């Protein structure tokens, strides 16, 4: 059985990752990218000049759109294959 993750590990990762990340709004992408760099919600909020609650909303939406469930899952989408 093949999952999307197994397809990533077979060389289709970069294309798949770009397609998934393209689903995000500009702000969702920005918040997710900063999380992928290891920033905490408070740091993301300061960097983007938004509230922590808004960061959480952006991340929740990003998790749903990318079918990820964690910060690590988002970070993997931003990593190069």
C-alpha cells in the first residue's frame, strides 16, 4: 500500500510538496514557513505583526489544507526532498 508520504520518499516529494503548499493563503504560508524554521507562535506573531490567536488560526487552517497534524508535518513540507 502506498501513502502520499511513501510517494514523497520515492522522488515525487518536491512536486507533491509544492502542490500542497500552493493551497495555502499568503499568510498561512508565511506562518507555516516561520514555524518550519522553528519559531514559536509568539515569535511568529511578532514577526508577522499579528496576534498569537491569529497565528493559531492560520496554522489550524494550514494543517487542514495540507492534511498535516503538527508543526513537524508542516516543517517536512518545507524541507527539500
